[in-house]
C-alpha cells in the first residue's frame, strides 16, 4: 500500500516541463504547451503530475525544470509552488541536457539524494500502482547502484514511442509482498522511435517495452554515467554546480546551453550505461502525444466538444470536436474526423492520422508568414 506520508527526506523528484507538444497543435502552442493545458478533470497536466508525486516525495523536494518563457505558466498551474524549486533552461537541448542540469541542482541540495525523473505531460490511470512502482524503484536505486527506468508493455505496434529491450527478470528474495508482483528486468538496449515494420517486430518479440520516460537513480550513479559517456557536459555541469545560488548562476547556465548539442537521455546515457534495470509499469500509462491518444482516453466525447458543449451530428459517426465556448459545430455526412478549433487556427484530420500534425507544424516553422500560428 502506498505510504501517504513522504517516505524519505533524501528522495527528490524532477518534473520535466520543457516540451512544446507540437502534435497537439493547435491547442498546444509555444506560449502555452500541452503540460499547462486542461484536457480532463483535475487541473492542468503538470498540476496532476506534481500532486501525484507529492504523495511520496516531500513538496519541498519536488523540482520543476522548464523553459524561460514558461515559468509563469508553472505558477498559474501551481500558485503555491516554491519559485526556488523552478529550474530555468535557456533553450531546449533535449532530455540528456535537461536531466544533467536538474541533477546538478539536486546534488547541490542533497549529495545523497535518490531522484525520480518524470515528464509533466503523461496520464496515469492507476495512481496507487504508479506510486507503488516509484517506491520500489527508489529502494532498488540504492540497492542496485544502477539506473532504473520504467517500461510499459506495448499492446500495439506504436511508432511514436521509444522502446526498451529487456534481457531477463531479476528475482528479489526479501522484498515486501505488496511490491513483489512488480517485475524487475535487466535492460539490454534502448531503441529510438521505430518505423511501423520495426514496431511490429518489437511487438512480436515480447521483449520490447515502451519507454515511459520515468527514471530513478542515486545522484552519484547518474553523475558517474555522465562523466563516462558525456564528459564535456559533465565538466560543464561541475562548473554550474559551483555557481548555483550566486549572481552568476543564470549566465553560467546560459553559456553551457549556448554550445551543447541536443541529445536524448536514452541515446546519450541510458544505452551506454553499465547497469540499467527496468521496472514493469502496469498502471495505465498514456503519453497523450497526439489527438488520437486524447480521444482514446477521453471516453464519451463523440458528438460533443471536450468542454461539454453539444455538437450536432447528422448522418455522421466518430466525429470528435474541441472548440471554444459559444460556437456551434454541425457535422453532416462525415465519419472518423478530428476537429480542433481555436480562435486563430483550425485542425481537421482523419482519425488515426493526428500524429501527422507535426508535419504541418514543420511547414509553419519554415514559412515566415505562418510562424505566428505556432
């Protein structure tokens, strides 16, 4: 059973909130990305994430890392959040850099910390099971002195997720009975987002899991892997460490970010690490990476917009609409459509193809006259 009180003063959580969520355009924009949006009951996605993890990590030990244009959105979602616990990235440099910076702040506060790293924009259906998995991961991080990740067993050949290939399960002899049914595996390798043929092979093999983006480790263990695999970034973060809390903190971080090359944590660190384990995450995880995913988990949305207003459908089926309040939408003789309407942009796409929204976003990035719609 999940402990309702925070179980260790040395456990920290880092919530990554720096993404743009381009596949959820036109609702998710640069100025207001998906982690700060309301999709379902319970507040914004970042608020739900912080409230969830705060059941097992002390609130003063929760850090949020986000872009310099988004820190005010953090406070809009979490008005009582301590501003000293918001880490600002000058620009997006992918997850390896983001996590390196966050780890440096954690290590400055608590050199003996175990850190839980998690995205701000994922949906968890079984919160109790999720927190049990986190608790087990925290305990194992110290015991194994390696890196722990959380994988989700795939139920379809998904091309939008990274994958984790596992070798064998690791038997635990003395763990508590209520956590014994959360399997631990040794990790063989990490795979980037595959094409459909490769994803089908992954599914058939039964040893590939979706990468949830949740990681757990001791600060010494992850620092060791940065020193070994990304030594230049490690040395720069040593310099950042020295200036945290001083008037030069911001300028030193900006200097590092001015040269560092973007690299994912999976490619830059995890697939090269010496000891990596994966916990099986069986808690109803969804990335919400595109409108099809939003629709899949938003039961009862057909024929009405996602804010509850009615949509008139005549000879139409499987039409999903999100629109501003006070606007009527009529669908006649159409099927399997996604319609997302905002004051300045309209998306219409066939159900099952919303992942291609990112292609339209790329077009807008290249066209100077369309960049204002991003």
